[in-house]
């Protein structure tokens, strides 16, 4: 799929909100700089729980950066999950400029780095990938391509395709390639066969709950769950439904 078709200046300005914010990692966490092409690297932060714990590669939303997850990471560690959060081009300590093509292409390089880093440091738990909001594009890309390496996919406040995201964000329609692009992206969703957990706020004002339902209905996984979070919007879902949220993730990553 040629994601560069979506990389038009007015779309990129509307979708991506890069921030160069960065702080030193908290105790126990480590920062990583991942080369993705010549003169471009992606910043990431690893929050370990234990060598035997499941490890989760996490792609965040469009207005977030790695260091925003310093406190949230403790909640993942508390349920026994190693958390590895990656930025996008132009975000945090990453270089380059954000784009759809770059984000999707970089996800493969980041995943390989994630695997190699865990292996070289003797982490031996199962591997999972998670995407929140915009990050669901990277997460589903990897889930569709690495079914043998990944144990499961988690999508929070996500969408079935980038075309649907653009429709909700600003009505960017009318381009001749969008209908065919939509078909290809939905075919990719249907090709995902690993277990999937879809979490979505019922009152999501940015990416409506129906997008979580569409993703759940179309994903090809035989083992899948849709978790609605009552009274939760797009940006308060974690705190509105914290107990449900982390109980579901803990159960999901601990299945044999």
C-alpha cells in the first residue's frame, strides 16, 4: 500500500502535531535512538518490568510523545508488562518530518529493533503490539505482517483505516484514490489473524465508538474482544475506565 498518497501538505498539517518535548528517563527506564534511514532516527523509551514478562511495543496518539508515558508506564509494569514506547518522525528526540509513509515504513524497523533489543538483553516473554488513536495504523500494520512473531494486538481509541480517520477529522474526501485505498486497508484488517483486544470509549468525540465496532467486526482474528469504556471520551479513556482498561490488558497478555 502506498501511504505516500496521503502525504499531502494540508492533510499532514491537520493530522500530525509533532512536539519536541523530552525529559530524562525515569529510574529503570532507558532511551533508544533507532535509525530508520540515512540521517533519520526515531526516539523510543523502554520501561522494563522483568525479563520473563510479556513485552508490549506501543505507538501513541498524534499529539503525544514518549515522555508523556513515564507515569502511565508504571501501571503497565504493575500488571507485569514491559513497555516500549516509540515516537514518530519529528516527535520528541526523533529527527525528520512526520508522514503516513514514514510512520508505516518506520514501524517495521522499530519492530525489528524491539525484537533485537529484547533478545540481546535476555527478555524472553511473549511479544505484543498496541496502538492508540493514530498509532493504531502502525500497530495494525505490524499485526498484519508478523503473525508468527506477535502474540496479540491491542488497539485503543483506534480506527479501521486512515481514510476513515481523515473523514472524521476533517472530511478530506474527493481524491480519486481514496475508495481503492479504503478497500486495500480493510483487506489488510481482515488479514490480521492474531488475537485482538479493541478498547474504545463509548463517548469518543474524535474517533467515534462505531470505529471500534467496525474494526472489531472486520478484523480476521478468531480470538477477539471489544471492550467499551462507558462515559469515556477520546483523551480521558484511560482514567475514566482505568480498572477495566488494565484488567482487560492483564488478562489478554497472560493467556497461554
